[in-house]
């Protein structure tokens, strides 16, 4: 037997829809998000900051996905207090050790010098210093409104 003709049937399925598939075009007010640097610059001065503020920077950087840079700031807040009996404990947020102001640029510079003397990497410390410079610029410059 020889097949000389082949035929087949294909069904086409269409999906019925109704209505407008475009997004709604109501009066939407655009909210401008503030950057991490501008938010931190409102309350932190890198040349006169406390260990609590260093922890605040580290936490904000960690939440934004910058965990590597945050370690340079977190180490500033990780100190132990010597008690009267000679034991050690973590200081509280209102402890004078945590609220004493210092220049973070000087601290980072000292850490970089130490690392260079011991042939340790300084790239994270340099990134932290760059972040502080951006923070300082953001503190001294007006916020730009991109929607005006």
C-alpha cells in the first residue's frame, strides 16, 4: 500500500480577554527616594563622630548590601570596657566610651598605615575612606530634586 496524501487538523486555541490591559493612569505622585549617603549625612559628621555613629553607618551599609565596607565601620564600635574588678564587658550605647567623638578619617588612616607596615590589604579601608568623603560632600551639598 502506498500513501499518497496526508492530512491533519490543528486546532487554534485563543484566549478570550476583555478590558484594558494597560496600567492605570490615575494621578500618581512620584516619591523621590533619598540615597543612603544623604540619609546618613543628615546626622553624621565623619570628622566628629562617635562609635555609635560608626555602628549606625555599618548597619546601614549592611542593609544596603555593602557588607564588605561595613566591616571597616563595625570594628570601630566593637570595643570592650574594663570593669572595676578587672573583668571585661560590652559598653552600653550611652557609655562614655561609645559616645566620645573622634575623627574617623584619622582612625582609617592609622589602620591603613598599620596594614601597610604588616603587608596586609588596605582596599576595604580605602573604600571606607572614599565612602566617608562622599558622605562629607553630601553633608555640605544641597539635595538635588530630580522631579522638579
